């Protein structure tokens, strides 16, 4: 990304188990074995990142066609997807430094 480009992330507002609404910026999306996954990083109301750690969620289509983001319950599935995102991000950061 060139320095004069403006980064305007897609923001998602998600509700946690306790009913709290949290904002996340989309880092990346990938498809693996027919399922779409998203890597999101927590942000504040100004869009500033509030953590160095990102979350990985699975896109699930409901019967009415609405797509929701869900926690990946299967440890093996999560590890596979997290590894793919980690590799992708490592390549991006490596390329930015060269």
C-alpha cells in the first residue's frame, strides 16, 4: 500500500454473549473448503485498533439467507484457519518491509 492511500476498513458491530456491542475492522476474508472466514480486529468508536490480536469468525448462512458470523467451535478447524491467516499476514508484513 502506498503512503498516500487512505485505509478505510469495513467495520462490523458484533454482539457478544453478554449482549455487549463491540466494533471490529475487517482485516481479511478467505474461503477454505467452501466456507468463508473473516479476520477482524477490535476497534474503538473512532476506528482505532484497541488490540494487537485479531479474531477469526466463520460465515454461516441462515435459512432465511442472512449471513452471520460465528465463533469456530472445532479446535482443528480453528487452528487450520488461524494458520492460513497468520501465513497471509506474515507475507503482507514481510512485503511491506522490503
